[in-house]
C-alpha cells in the first residue's frame, strides 16, 4: 500500500516538511508519479517495531522501584 506525503506524515506523527526532507535526503524511498510522491508503507514496519520495543524498555526502567539506601539503616 502506498501513502502520500501527507498520509505518511500522519502515520509517522511528524510534519510534512520532515517527510519531504527525508525523501530528498533519500532516507525514505518514494516514487514520483508526476504530481506527488508515493511512499511504500511497509518500509516503516521495522522502524516502528524498534520504536515500540524502545518505549517498552524505557517504561520498564521508569517503573523499576528505587532500592533502599544502605546508609539509611545505619543511623542511630
């Protein structure tokens, strides 16, 4: 399935200008049909999976309880 620049921007939650810049830098593969760029949606699947794993890792780190300080128990 192919997306337009606007649809791709919405899908990736970034501004359209960012998508256009990435196309010009050849970081996103796109086809130009004479009027607009068409972007293959599946090229982002790996990136989105990695981002989801990263979010889960961050969430696990933030939810980890803080260990008690050894020094607190030494006070009289």
